[in-house]
C-alpha cells in the first residue's frame, strides 16, 4: 500500500487561466486533421470507437487535454487517512466538491492546510470550499487546521477572515467559526517544524523562500518512508547555485513539487519585460536544484497563466533534458489538474 497519494487540483500561478473557445476549437481541429490522416493511412472509411481511443492515446498530452486553469491547490492523503492541502487557490473548490460524499460517510473531515503565502492565487478558493459551510449541528465534525506565516502584517487568521468578511464576501469568518466543530490557525516561521506523532511519526518542516512578502516551502517527512516537498513561488538567486533553504526542503525528496513559471528567456525579458524580482523560477534553476538535492521526481508547478499547453509541455521536455545534461536521473513531470501520484 502506498504511503501517500498526491492529487493536483490547481496548477496555475498568478491568476486562473481557463481554456477559451478558440483554444478548444484549435485542439478539436488539429485532432480531426490527425484523425482524417489516420483513416487514410489505414485505408478505412470509419474507425471504431476502440481505434479512436487508441488514436487519442497516441497523441501528445497537450493535443488532447489541458494542464488546467485553476490556481494552486495540491492534496496529499496519508495512508492513515489524514489529509494535507498545500494552498487554497481556485482548485480547492473542486477538491471540496469531491470530498462531500466522504465527509457525510465519515461524519466529518480533518484537514491540515499548509499555506505557502496569502497572495490571491493561493487563498482565493477558500470561500468556495463547500465543506466549510456544513454546520456541526448536523452531526458533521469537520476539523480545519491552517498553518501560516507570522509576518504577513496580520496573522494568518486575520488574513483568511479578511477575504471573506463583508463587503467582499456575503458569509463572514465569524459565521464559519460558529458552525464548524474545530478551526485552528498555527503560526509558522523559518525552520519551524511540527511533529505529528499520531500520524505515524510525520514531521512537517518549513523554510522561508525568496518571494515578495513572506512565503514558505514545506516538507512532509515520515520517520520512515517517502518524502514530499512543496516549494511554490521561489526565485533563484543563482541558477547554478541553489538556495540552501531550497536544498534543505528538496533533499532526497521522492516527489518535489516546485515553481517553474517561466522559461529563462521570459525571466530575463528576452521577448517582453524582465521578470526579475517577481519571485518565480525557470527550468535551469529547477534542474540544477533537483540534481544537487538528489530528487527522484520533480513536478513542475505554478504554470504561468499566459503559457499554452504546448508551451508547458516544451518546458517539461527542456527541464528533463537539462537534468540529463547536469548528470542527474530525476524524472520530470508537468503538473496538470487530475494528476495523481502514489508513493
């Protein structure tokens, strides 16, 4: 049995970026053309349903699917049943909908929300997380624990409440507190760690990252077993020399989920404005850190809202090539909504 199941519910950075009609039409058109050519090659008038599915399976991911448009949200389910959620971007809405059945069956959910920071793309889905509105008087004992930074000008609790309080949202945080069985907010700081003895000796560790305003990366580390690291929104100081804090989080990780928003040319402003100081990374820096940290599997995350599906695929291929050039063996995947990884 796997120790962890990791599911991606939101993979974009900065702002939601849903596919528009022209994007869908383009994908359909390209696949119709390829479908027509496949029929001609086979000398057939019509392909069977099975042949169509086989044909689609042979196409590149970005030709028949999408990496998604929701902002940051990654679920980590431990085999003991406890659930961690990295960030609460718009992807957390879909996660909440998926958990409704389990919530009623178990008479409640227990979730630890591990926040990187409170820029909108990392918290704006909280208000639409449907289990948040289930009243404890119905017999549902939901327990929410929010881990967040101490120097956000305000506490994590005040920041989360602020985005929901009227007039910005019709349901206040005080109302949520009244109807929920348990809500806790725990302050974090650089090098903080939390030992969860009841969860098979799991330790949560966090380090401060290089991003405008206080931002944290996380590491979930069991006493025995696979390690998960999550470091979204981090800008490299030097692409060849990884930040020691980043290395500490990613060291020998089985899965490292990390920011890779730009190409290096985009970062340096080759074709538009430079993105220095914006707090995001690129393939050269990610590959160097993955190899030096001995990461088994790196998952590129926090895709730029302007990046097309094909551009993200190209970034994945480029990062994988860089890993090989640097002498590493790390597997590289680009995160997409619906991706599930078991370790």
